[in-house]
C-alpha cells in the first residue's frame, strides 16, 4: 500500500485520481482549504502527512474558468505559487521526505501553434498572462533543491472526462442549441483524457529516472 498525499484533491481531477488510488488499496490523504483530511493552514499536520509518503501530487489552484480581471488573475497566480512553496517548505521539514513530488503545470506555457507540435524538447515558450503563470509556477516548484525527493512538473492541457471539467459548460451549450461548429470549424486545442493523467502518474512512480518537466 502506497501513501499518497493529494493537494487540491477536491476538484474534478483530484476526485478522480483519489478514487483511482483508493480502488488500488492505497492510502490517500487530501489537502484542501475547506475540506479533505488536512488544511493548508495547519503546517504541522501537513508535515506529518508528508512524512514517509510515496507520492505527493499538487493540483491546487484557482479555476481559470472566470473573468480575467486583476483580482482573479492575482488569485490564479498566487493560488498556484504559494501552495507549491507551502508544500516545498513542509517537505524540507520532513525527517523522511516523500519519494516523488508531482506538481501540476500547464501546456499553455508554449505558444499557440498550428504549424507544428510543441514538445518538452522543442517547444517555444509563449507570451501573455497564462505563460507568466506557468513560468512562475514552475520556478516556485524547481526553486526547491530536494536531495531525497524526485520532482516532476506535469504540463497538462485541458483535461477531458465525464461529468466534470470543461465538459460541463460545453454540454450546457449543446443543451441550449449552441453546440456544433464554431467559426471555421477547423480550430484545434490540446487536451488529455482524465484516465491518461492517472496512468502518467503511475508511469512516473514506476520510473525513478524521470524528473524535471
């Protein structure tokens, strides 16, 4: 049985990942602002939760499904960088730190490209607010030099799955007769299925050589 600490585990993706690990018989500890097993504000409880963990996954962050006014943009950024630093500081206080720390990131760090794929090896960093969030998010993550904890930033695109995430607003549009082709109809966007996210996590756990982005 693995000990899994899941930060931001009460959302669409977090709930799915938690249920999958629990179905395997693993111990899952949820860190959240208002629910879960451990609150962000309880530093000692967070350190205790991280002690001896096989994996910590950080999915915390304000939803980007909002108006991009100054207040929301600030919350989007800080909800990601500050929770990342909180986890890093807690790991530094652990006597037996977690084996692996996976921190969510975003594929919007790359420029929007329709001419070629953007990969970790050859991707071009873009410009704008989303790129600022991504770069500062990863900087706060890799700013920690953790000798005994492997670190992996997971640059995810839009996560698709039943009954949640981006499918909810899209389904509502269809129900109101606003689905179908939008604009020229040949637009592309990056996405990943929710089960693939979970399988990537299992893949990373099994391969100790994986680190970085």
